[in-house]
């Protein structure tokens, strides 16, 4: 079966099969890169490393808390909130008493850091 599929799915066949696939914009690629960066922070060893990763100038997230030790049923994670949701000069709609109607929360969960997580 594999030998047959290799004869059918040649490089030129693959180019034709993907010729009409929708393109990905640069903005979407940047968003995916930021999301992967935030997911990678969950594998840091200390809370200070996570805070440092979230505190750079371009970050839109503010660190809240983290649990770095995982157990069965209790995965390691960190939580951050959007800085835009906290700033009064944001253009988001305001609710009663000057509070935001919504709050963006980032919850990043990781596995055990074992090889089996990759499988």
C-alpha cells in the first residue's frame, strides 16, 4: 500500500492538490506565533520565568498565578489577564461603576513534561 501511494502521491501531485488551498495571512501567522510562545511558557520551571516571559514590552498579558507541580487530575498551569481589560483608556465598552463588561483571561495548561506527552 505504501509503495503504491508513493507512486501516486508524487511531488507534482502534492503541488496540484494544494494549489487551491486558502492562503494564510501574515497577521494570522503572527497570531499563531504569539499563541505558541504563550503555550511554551507553561513549560518553564519557575514562576519568575513565566512572569519574565509575560512582562516584556510587547506582551498584552499580565501574570496572575501559576501552579507548576502537576498531579493526576491536577495539571500544571498558569493564568494571565489582558492588560487592555485593565487599562481605563481602552476603547472597550464600560459597565456600571467604570468596570469592564468583559475580561480576557488566558489559561495555559501543560502536561507532565514527559516524553509520553508528545505522543
